[in-house]
């Protein structure tokens, strides 16, 4: 329950930050890029962490013999979890440094709507 709430909250913030400061005419492209980045990042992240887990498990088995399968599995996953924690921490620091100040997510009052010019030209 707690994980679902956290992931749901993080996804909304990620989309909002991904489209912060984007011109309304480019909102679709920014949304598509945001979705592709999330999907590709997830796939590459799982592949990278799985590589760390498999490598650590294999090295443990090489050093301790093939009878230590349970210990090797625990060791491999522990290494993978530590790598994942480090990568998440590094990503959080990088994302925090990249957030631009002074941009607005909403349309400012008094400014014409972006489509007003197009609609008036068609009428």
C-alpha cells in the first residue's frame, strides 16, 4: 500500500516536471518523450541490475563451490539491491540539480490561449 502510494505520487511529479516550461504546442511531444524515457529507463535499469546480480552470484559460486547456491543467491541479490540504491540516490541528486527554477506549469492570466490565434485565423 505504501509503495503504491509512493510510486503513484512520484509518477505524477515526474510527468509534471517533464512538461514544465514546455510550450503548449509541444506538450504532446514532451509527453511522448517522457513516456519513452520511463519505459526505456525501466528496461535498461532492470537489465543493468540483473547483470550485477548474476555476476555477483556467479563469482560467489566460483569462490565457494557449487553447493553454496542459497548463499550465492542471497549475496547476488544483496549486491544488486545495493547497486540499485546507489543508482537511485545518484539519479535523485542529478534530477534535483536539473530542475529549473522560475518556470510555470499553468497558463498565466491575461495571456491569450495558444490556440486562439489558430482558431481566429480559421474562422
